[in-house]
């Protein structure tokens, strides 16, 4: 884990939140850069080994990164233990914004909260948080271009960049092996392609993956149509997964 290395700098960040790109997208927090692609540290290292649901995005975006630093600074100054800081950061920042609302609505329609013994989809980020693991194919925030735009998995293509695939091998594969009981939901086609590759390499069992789940971002204009078309099949596969592993209800 890199958190201990960066904790002093995060704790000492000056000024009121929210933070600006000029404060966080700096060489001190940069983990690597190649051509137009840069990766920065953010405290997204917490792993919940008891999770029964794993939500997998492409990479944390700027919104998630800024919230993560904001929460981490406050918790560091309060003297919170490092592992608990990581837990609170993910609970606050993972898929934050309008994307989380879209995601929870979709998970509710798949009846995932019911299978986990929860009354409401919002409980997945509340009282049921101990059942959930949130992560990304690329654990740390990746940005592209001179203006450091969020990486969407397309330029360069997620599965074709040697550098990006090396990050996946180093960070994601060991992490996903640490949540052996979780249903894996890749959010969007780009993430699904990578998981399919990892399945073919023997890293992940195919029956653990819910392929075909559209990316919940509001920028995905076809999200609702694609989800409606696939809903029945996805719901059946969710039911089969939890029946085979023991539903909470």
C-alpha cells in the first residue's frame, strides 16, 4: 500500500476544500506518465475481503479523487487508523455524484439489495456497506491529455496499452482475488472486455462475472435502452449467482 508514503503530504494540504486540480494533479502525487497518459495516487486501496458484491469501474475520475483527498485529509487530522480511513474514503468517494444514483437504481432493478438482505439500494453505501467492495480496473486515477481529462478506457484502448495492462496485472488482479465470494459487476463494455481477458487467462472464474451491465454514467446516452433490453437476462443471472452461493434472504 502506498497510503503511508503519501499520508503526510495529504494531511498537510493547505486551504479549504474542495481541492483544485492545481493542488492535486502535481508531480508529488503522480505515480507515472507515458505519452498522454498520467496516473496519480489517491487513497483507494482499501479491500473488503468479505464482500459479496464487487462494483468495478474503469478508473476513479477527478470528482472521486477530490472527494477521496478531502475525506483522507480530515480523517488523518482526526487521528483515524489508516485502514479505517481507506474504508471511509471508498464509502464517500466511490462512484460519487449522479453516477452513484444511476448505479443504485440499476442495482435495485436487478434485485441485488434483496438478495443481500437489504431493504433499499441506498443501503449498499450505507448499512450494507460491509457487503460491498468498490474498485476499478485501474485502482488509481488515470488522466489523459494536456488538460488531464478523465480516462474513459478508449484512448488508448483499455485492453491494448501495454502500460495500462501492466497496471491491471499489478493492482487489479491481486485485489480481485482478495474478494473470492463477490459477484463481479464490470461497469460498461470497456471494463467487461478486460474481465473477459482475465477470465481467458484463468485469473477469474466466468460464473462470477455479470457481463453486459451498461456503464451508469449520465454521459452514456444509451444506458437506459441497453439496460432495459438486458434486464431480464441480467436479473436471472444475479438470482442464479446468489442461489448458488447462498442468498441472504
